[in-house]
């Protein structure tokens, strides 16, 4: 199972970041929700101050490109194997920087990837 950080997590069940966290958990992945809104998702606390984690496999983004910029150093400090850019989060500057560091990038939808078995 892939330890996955959800960047842009929210306690709002109508948002895709919430749904992805819930579905990742249901599929047995360890989820690490990080966002600016306080709350929890299915008993998992949303971290408002980005913590350092070890062994992060995937970061799945739910922030628009402008809101991603303050997190660049944080993202790279986690040394993920890949970053998933969900619809609306496509950021070709961050993609370039990630590839320069040997991080795999995917333009896709975490929810779709889980449902078709390509996560």
C-alpha cells in the first residue's frame, strides 16, 4: 500500500480531496491529509502545519498552481516517489522541478485511478 499525502485536504465531504482521502483509506492506503481548514476525515486529523513524514510514496494535489507555490520546499523535503496532479492542479513549473529531482509526475484523477486499478 502507498503512503499518500493529500495536499489541500478539507473536512468538506463535497470536495474531491475529502472523497480521495476516504477512498484511499478504504483501499487500505495510509493517508496523511494536510490542509488549511481544521477538521478530520473519517477520524483522521487534517494537519494544518505541514509535518515531516518519512516514507511518503505519493503526494496527490488538490491545490491550484498558485496555492502550490508555498509548498514546493515542503513537497521536495518529503522525497515522494510521485506527485499526482488532479484536474485543475496542473502545474508545469512544479512538474519540471519534480522531474529534475527524479520524482515521477502524473496528470490524472486519484479517484479514477483507484476505481480502475491504476493507482
